[in-house]
């Protein structure tokens, strides 16, 4: 049985189709926390939880403690729930053995438990590490008798789609510019994103469409001075506006760090390079926009950039952005003020 997706597990929970073991691992704690919370709320009635739902923390218990708890029987109920948080703190919880145990030909107690998990126990393990050894008996047994999810970080366009899907699940719409602002300035910290999106869903009237103005007023991200407006100014060769935004960034480096600026510009210039490559093959503009998944506004900016920046210049600018990224991180041995570096970068792009 393969690993399941977040959506599949949510669907199973809603249908009361529970597994004897849930093992969530990976870099993104948000999905683990969401699923663990859903399981906590849906397996047992509230009145049974005080006796039959146990939360264990990795720093406080050993693997034998976890297995012993799982082997207990529930008190005056059909099921008990054992939730293990911060499982990465527990030696052996990913199926590995200590050298002394290997020498004595001992078996991992959790692997043994997984061979025949107790029907009256639902064991939920959160393991905040990115990898499991999928060649092991432990992993294969886990897949056979349990439910496994790799909780991965979201990046780039997947993050944008996730933001849009999440806010729509709350009964709201959101414009593309607002999505891009949230993704660029809050990044893939889903806990932070959800906190801000939930705040908007409380403040705004039901069924509203969230705009960049809402983001500016309630999240604190300027709709006029942000990395996307900077890209638009550069793409359209609005030199005055580009310098104005760069100056604003240089005075507000805490909210407009050069790393975000470089990331947004780098992604757009890489997309512009692809635009040139498609255009060289004779692909029509609308078809290029479809291939690159550009919405109407992104398409307008990209077409302006295509007219204003030759392919050879785009290649040089991409290299330039890599150079400034290294400088901003001190990789070249320079102690450069990031505000001044931002202004220098924008000026160099415009006149390169």
C-alpha cells in the first residue's frame, strides 16, 4: 500500500475509516499538526478522551514507553488513541537499532508491534525529519499495516495554489496579486500564512474577494512598494518607479530584505529567458503564456520585458543576480549594507 496524501487521509477521517497506525514524517510540520488534530477530535467522543487519549512527547519517553502505551487496552471504550509528538527525539522510532541491539540480534520493538498492531489502539506518530529508509523491514511493515504521509514543504507555484485553495475553503476569493504578495513576503511558513489568512477571514465580510489593498491594510505588506511592483517597473523600463521602490526597500530592509527581492527577480528573469526560447521557435505569445502559466497581468509584464530585454542581456542579468545573492550572504568576503546593495543591484540591472 503506497503512502497517502494529506487529502486522502482527511477524507478517510471524515468517513471514520481509521488506521491502527499513522506515521507522519517530513520537513513541514503544519500538515502533521493538522492531521494529528483531526484524528484527536474525530476518533474518540469528547467524554472518552480524558481516559483513552494519551499524548507523549519525544523528549520525555523512550521507544519501549511508546510500545507499552500502544499495547494497553482502553478503559471502558472500544478504542484508545496514543499520539506521539516530536518523535524524532526518540531513539529507534524510525526503525533503526543501536549497535548493542544489533550485536544481541534484538529486534526494534516498534517494528515488532507494527507486525500485529493492537486493534483497540490507534497510534499516531509525528517524526519531523525529511527521510525514512524505505528499504527497511520497518518501513515496509509500516506501509502494510499503517498509514504513512511524507509532509513536504511547499514551494513556488504549489504554494500559490495552496494559498488560493485554502482561502476558498473559508468561503472567500483572492486576486492573483494578493496571492503573490502573501507567498513572497511570508514564504512557505504555512503556520504564519494560515494565521494571516484566518485573520483576514475574520475581519472581512463573508464571501469577500481579498485584494492587495486588504493585504496592505491588515497584513502590513505594501501594495505599491513590493518586489512584484519592482519587477513590473523593471520589465516596463519605468526607471523612475524602479529607483523609487529600490530606495524605499533600502530604508526598510527589515520588511524588504534583499533575499526576497533577488528571489522574485531571479524567478521572473528565468521565466523571461524561457519566453525568449519559446519565441525563437515561433510559438505565439498566447501559447507561450499558457506554457509558462502566466495570468493576464503577468503576461502583460512578461511581454513588455521581452520587448525591453534581449535574450543575451537576460542571461547576463541572471548571472548578475546570482552574484548579488552571493554578495548579500557575505560569500565573497564583503560586509555590504543590504540597503545600499539593493539600490546598486537595481541600478545595475537597469543599465547593464
